[in-house]
C-alpha cells in the first residue's frame, strides 16, 4: 500500500499518512468517516496468494480471535482497539490515535540517555498496573519493548499491540535462528523461556520483558547490550545483569532490586504477578517499609514473593480483629510447623495441611532464601535455607531435585559467609545426590562439583581443585561443547587454578583461549570476557611480562569503568592489579597516586576495615617504601596489620604479610630489634600452621636470619 494511498478501507476508514513501520506492517493516521474521529489503522503484511487456502483460513480465524481479545481489553493503560477486519488481502486493526511518543523515541529525544528517575518510576507503576489488569484477563503480551509502550502528552502510559506478537508468529513475521528452533522476537527483551523454545510462556515472561525495558530507560542501555544476537540470548539465559545503580547510582534502591527480581532467570523466582510489582513500587516510593525488628538489624526490602508469604494462621491467643504485631518479613518465612520442638519433634505440618500446600510454601521459602542472599543477608539466607533443606527432605526425600537445589544454595550461602569447610561438605553431598538421581554428567551435578572445586581453591587446596575442574571440564565438553558458556566458565576457573599451582604458561594459554571464545560469543566488553582478560594480566605478571600485564589490566579497568562504573568492585580490582604492575616496573610514584585514590574508593564502597580496603592500603605502604618514605610505609603497615588481625585473624596469611612489611620498614629505618620481633612472629606462626619444611616457613626463617646477621654486624647504619 503506497504512502499516498488515501483509499477507504471497508468504505469507512480513510488512510492519510504512514506514522510508523515495523516488521509486521505499517501504522497509518486515518479518519473514521462514520464517526468522524481520528484513528490509527495498523495494516499487517498482505497475506499473499502463495499460501495454502486451508492455512489462510486458519490464520484469518486466529486473527479474529486475537483481535477480539485485544478489543475486549478496557483499561486506561491499554491502547483501545475499535475494529478489525480484512481488506484486499491485508488484515487490519483500528485503534485509538495516541498523541505522544513511545519509550524508544523518548530515549532518542533524550540523546540516548536514560529518562529522569521520577519518570522511570511513574512508567514502571503505570505499566505494572496495566499488565496486572491484562494478566487477570488471561492475556499475555509476549513482545513488550520500548517501541510498544507509549507515553502520552498528558503523562498517561499505554501498552500497544496486545495479541499481535502471537499473531505474528503464525504469519511468519518472526525469523528463526538456523537449526535452533528459537523463535526470534526482539532479542534485547526476550525472556529465557522464550529463548528456550517449546517451554510454557505465561504472564511471568511479560514481567521479564518489562524488567528489560525498565533497565534500559533507567540506565540508558538494555541489560545485555551486544551486537551479536547469540551473545544477547546467552546473556538472557546465563548472565546475571549488573545492578542498575552500578550504572546510575542515583536510582532508588527499591527500583534497582525490583528490576533485578523481574530479570530472574527462572519464572518462579520473579514477582508472582504485576499487581505485586505495582504494590512494591508504590511502597518503595512512599517509604512504607516493613517494621524494623531491632535497632541493630535494619530490614532491607525483600523481593515481592518473600513479602507476601504469611506466617500461617493467627495464634489462638490473639484477640479477634486485633492486628498482628509487625514482623521482619524474613521471620514470617519460617512457619510454626517447620520448627521442631517439644510439641512437634519432627517439625511436621498441622493436620489438614495438604502436601501440595506444603510444597508450595517450601518453594516460596526457597525463593526467599535466594532473595536474602541477593540482599547480602547471608546469615539469614543460610539459616532459612537450612530449614528448607530439612523440610524438603522430610516431605520430598533427600535426593529430590528440589531438596538438592536448596542444598546447593545453602552451600553457596555458607561459602559467602567464609564457612568454606561446611560449604564443601554441602556441595559434595549435593553432587553425590544429583549423580545418583540425574547422572554424573548432568549439568546440575557438574555445577555442584564445580562449586566444590571453587571452595577447594578458596581453602588453598589448588591441586585438588585442579583435578575436579579437569574432570568437570571433560564432561562439559562432551555434553555441551567446547564453547558453551558453562564450559567456558569451567575453563576460566581451570586457568586460574593452573596459575596457583605454578603452571603459569598453561594458565596463560588457557585464559587466552577462553578470552577469545568469550569475545566472539559475548563481546570484548562483556563482564565475563573482562574477567578472563583480568586473569590473562595476572598470568603475564607471573611470567615476568610486566609491561604486557600493565597494558592488559589498564584496558580491563577502563572497560569495566565504562560498563560497570568507577566504584564497582571489579573495576577496583583491575585498578589494584594496575598498581601492582606499576610497582614492579619501578614506577612507584604512579603506583602511589593510584593506590591513594583506590584506598578512597574502597573506603567509600566497603568501609575502612574491609579486606579489600586494607589490601589497597597494603599496596600503598609497599610503594611508599619503594619511594624511600619508610616512616610513612611503617605507619601504613602497622595500621593494615591491626585491621587485618581484627577482620581476618592474627594467623591469616594477609596479616602475616603486613607483619613482614612492618619488618622491612623497620629494617630500613635501622630498628633491627623491632624488625626481628616481627620476623620471629611470622616464623613461629607459619611453623605452627604449615610445618617447618613449608616454603613459606623457610622464607620467613631466611628473613629472620638476615635480621640476626644485621644485628650481629651492628647494622644500625
């Protein structure tokens, strides 16, 4: 249909000008001459003559059905559909003519920058309200994206094109990736279940797509912003998006958390519905947060699905009609029947509770544990998940996949709490259970074994970790292929471990291979690619190639700054390694400037006693010594030593490293008796912990003997 065509459709709708184009056709400004009102007419691609008549008949019926559904939706946040039909082989919809701009146009008008914070929150609330209505009608959009959401000049937000996405699939408007069976809509906004193909897609898919839209209008970029379609799909399926506030710190925390919950990979981990999302947004904006149980433990907002779980029936002693006392939302997740005690030794549910109800409550409590972990409340997460493991084992069995899934998450929480031995035991139990029920090469079994290797590395048992990684990697390559994201993640971890057992050349080669593959699949600036490039820089330093290492770490730091922000932990980690390289290259003055800035950033982000803040101060002290400022170097070493003893313990390797830096500074200041006391402490501690023959112990003894020699020679000069 030409743009100059002003023919009547069905003798009623006069098309005047094209106001929009898309993969499914054109939108025209038009006039309804029967009612003398302005309308928009969406003309879908002509049906054509080449199709099978039976197929066309089915398609026309499908169009009528979807159009009736769209026309039945009556909500201020939904574009009104007035009429539909067919004219000269073209299916058309007649809709209200909207005076405004879609979100994609608003972003363009704003120079591709994010929208104002207040506007983002308002859009989120209005779209949530509209989706809550449509989902109650049993209607799922399936193609939410910025171009399908309009903001009118009066501030009203409307969703367009309900039913059109499903119709487009039947009309072959979506392309397919060759040989994969993955229906392609708009990759930047597709939910993982849409990408998977063949799975059930329900209202929670719209919630995920809305999360993608809100992420983009709030930060200026979609959560996975790569040029390659495969990389985007892999991101949706496998990668946790960066928090919104890492890209735009002024965003409110409740919005950041809500959008990240919308972007949960598993549908059941997202908010239960759009209505709950809307309540959560309003609660965050108005400041109506849950009560704080104690002054020492402020409550952070929990995900929607955690806050809606009830603590069970009111206690019999509660007066009728009296409001229940306020609770920490996390506390409501442990209902009375899950707590074993004198009156309930097995922690059994009350009589009359069905197994289905029990399983549903346990699923909600499992998700709540994940939410607590996301908030950094790892102690609470571990306590909750431990009860879920126990109760799921009681109801479902020790080896049920749900029981093992909770055990896996409990292991993760324990590892974040520094309880590495307990985490290792938990992951080993999960791996054994999954091997029995799912098989040794099942992805879930391999995931548990891979986490075991990670914990082994954290315990310094790198040789054991290496053996596990090699076994898991071989299984992943057999089952998934060499460039599957999970395979590459395992190879990345193997590269790290190779470096820690002294096989640095192999570590470098392996990391290079992983970085090349991740660059092809994810892009050069993807966080996973940058993590591997960070490891390449570390290996280059271990190989003595400090100039190459410096270049690598600087590039990684700059890329992370652009993608994640100045104060993101990964950005700061790359800057720390940059300082190491500068010091090794004799550029101590530059390193000192860098470390002073890094100490400030770490203090702002983590506090003065955080291990990473102390690590940056350690680097500052080392380079002050290289510059000959030994009094300042000694002061830094002693401050860091005291902080590490408080936070990490007096026997921690990092604490001992600070003792050594203090000894070095004291020696340079000619204070050899004090230096000897530092070295004696290190030797005694390492002998007790590692044994007299350990290389670290022998190195400490060599320092001690050197100090004795200087004292014997009157080395006060």
